[in-house]
C-alpha cells in the first residue's frame, strides 16, 4: 500500500510556476526550477501541514508540454494518474500571461473529475496585479486565489482553503514521514533505478525510458512492506562531471547527492553484465564518504547467461575499494526477479547502524585489536589508546581517547574500524572513528 495521507496535486501548463509553488508550499527546494519548459517530468511528492492537518503535496509536469526527448505521452500519463489519486487539485495559472486556451482546456478536464479544485493565480508579485485574478473566474471554479510563489503572498490563504477541502480524516491516523525508513536508489544513467522503483511500488510511479537522463528530480515514493513504511527516493542517473553541462542536469546530480545525505540506507544499482564504470566508483566513494549503509545491487541478471556470480562478485569487490563490507544482491527489475532482496538487506543494515554497543564490549574489542596489532611508533613517540565510547548511531560513531591523535595513521584507523565491524554487531555498515586527546584528571593533557 502507498501514500496513505490525503493528497493535494498541483497541475497546470508549462512555465506557470508549478514547481516554485510546490517548493513554497512544502517549505524547501525539492523540485528543480528552471526557465526551460518541461523540466519536471515525474510526480514529486512531499508532506506539508496546515491547521494541524498533514497531507501530501504533488508537483506534476506541464500539461501539453512538447518534450524534447519524446516523453510527452509519459508525462501526460503521470499527470492523469496524479489527478485521479488527488483529494484536492490546485490549478496553477500565470497572471502575467492572462487567461490562456490551455488553462481553459485543463479546467474542462478537471471539471470532469468532480474533485475540489482551487485556482492559484501565480506571479502576482505586487498589489497592482491582483485585479488580474478576476478573469480566471471564467474557468468555472469558486476558489480563485492571487498568489506569488516568490514572495509567498497569498499562499497561506490558499492552503487554508485546501485544508478545509481535505477529507475529514486527513492526517489523523497516517504515520509520520520522519518515522519511515528512507532508502535512496542511486546509480549511473540507465542502470534501471526507475524500473526498480516502479517494481517496488507496484505501479508506474516514475517514467521509465531508454532515453538517458529521463529522471531529473529526486522522487519520493511511499510504500509499505508488512509493518514497515518506506520512502523510496528515486534519483537522477549520474555520469562523469565533465559531461554535465546542462544546468538542469547539474541540479539533478546535486539533488541525487542530497538524497544520499538525507537517506537512512542507499541502494546502489549497477548493471550486472557491464564493467564497473568510473561513475559507479565515484558514487560508491561518495556514499562511503557520507558514512551511509549501502547495498550493492547488480541489476539485469536476465542478461547475464553464462556469467558466474561468484566471479562477478569478486570482480566488484576488486573494483569498488572500501566497499568490502557492503552486501551484494542480484536482481532483474524488469522481470521482477529478486527485487525484495535489496529491501531485506536495507532493513538489516538499518538495524545494524542503529545499534549502540555497550562500552565494555567496545573497549574489549579495541583491546584485542591493539594486542593483535600495535600502532607504529613515530620516532620516540608511542601512540596510546586509553578508552573509547560510542557517541552516536546512524552512522555508528566512536570517540577514541588517545595521547596524540596525529600518531594514529589513516591505515591504522581503518584497521580499528574493520576490527569493530568484525567483533561487534556492525558487520555490513560503515563506522565512524573520531580521535580525541585524553585529558588527565588534574586537567593536564597526556602526551607521552
């Protein structure tokens, strides 16, 4: 089951400011905003709250857009599905352009749905333009609000009315989004991320195409697996930095990186038959740099006849340095084979990353590590480790109190992290080690 909160959907023709309006309503920049028509293709959703009621807000592509990659039909399909699922619809129009035949056609289509509809007359950025809203009463809807997504003028009044039109049970029983497990699906272009997201959602939630760069925004998709609520974050496909020249693609990549930073677990999708690319290596390095638990998923196994999995796993381990602890799953998103395995692994990783180790067990593990391999001395200075404590989860973060942090090499710190992983319940997740100079009881610093 998906998206249990009631939904407010924003629709309209291209370049009327739907994405700016969406960002304004949800209170943060989620949708990419650009002067180029047709930037938004997929449905973007995020939670909002008004007058004590929680609901989803959904941004859509421009109605009637002529997509440069021949995806107009797919964009229209996403808009239609969004409107069919909506509880309240906001029709965004442009005050500066005035009433447009496309606005009238969209209004006609919306009236056939029989759903509550609000007209947001956008781009009224100064009081003199408010009179422009009167012409939009011709669209046949009672609720017409002059608004400005830029200055936030009129947004509150419009949302008050939207909240009144929501179903009576809005936001009363649905679980809060902050409690949901956030899983970012990342990878290079055409690795099958969106196909996988749709397979998990059980519907065409995002556009799938052979055209590289189809996904531009990071799209949140709420699903359920048993009692677990999950927010899947489908992201734009990445490629080499020097190939990113389009400003829209630039923002897409940054949205994908932000999705990695805000998620709980990453699913890194790669093509099983293909060589591991430099882009995949860069993605893996970024995930490790952010200390995020991640699952390596080798997709398109239906194309790997004759390839031995054990040998391919060995190849992946060799190519992705620093990811030896991450679990590997095989699947075919297109065929639906093995699609739940990465989710099961993600649940397991989140449990490990949320574990807090007893201080005694942690210090015993580190004592054993020191006994097995002492840190190398630097000249006449000998590194000393006094004790350690876990200060945080997600990621598991440990502070080690030592005589001089600079005496512990990067290699030795990596050795300690690996030892913690092997001897405590963190076998498949990155752990973060911080070194602090130990202060003696009399307030001095231990330096010997």
